[in-house]
């Protein structure tokens, strides 16, 4: 999977929104499939028009490193999941809790091209990950 820095660099080279859209779909295709047993109601992100699942894993430390798996039934949303995972996965909970992925999506010019439903779904994914991280830090 591409790193966040790689994704930001790639977006900088793509001038046309259509090219960026195709790139997001391509990122989604690189996302590993989520096992069927992880596609549960508990892992489903509420507030997304498409079906989105997020699964978190913690290393159990005081300020744990969290890794995430995710998937969606929609191509473009799957790409958005891949970018969200690039922002957050493998970081300490305290860092995740204070990192706003929406700001990064704004910086690469993605939010302005999303439908309001997709933008709301993206915010729901980010909110869920950050709330989980905040809870881990508090514990």
C-alpha cells in the first residue's frame, strides 16, 4: 500500500480531477480484501452511504500503536478508505487523536470534489478512528 507521502506526491502530479478520481480507485484496488468474518455490524461505520468496515488492532502499550484494516463495497470509497488508513494506520493513539485527516484531504483537493454523502462518510470514518484512539489514550 502507498504511504501518505507517496499519495500526496502523486496527487500533486495529477492536474485533472478525472485522473485523481482514477488514482483514488486504483488505491482502493490495492487495499487488501477484508475477511468476511470482519464484515460485521460492530465493524461497520455508521454515517456512510456505502457500506464501510473498519477494524482496529492495538499493540497494547500505554500509548498504543494502532493499525487498521478497512473495506467498502464501493470503488471510490474503497480508495478513500485506503487514504484514511495511510493517514492513521501504524501511528500512536495520541498522534491519531490529534491528527485531522480531513485537513489532509482538503490539502490535496479531494474534499471539494466529493459528493456531500461521500464527504460525510469520510468524516464518519475519521471520527470513528479518532474516537477509538482517544479512548485508548484515556484507558
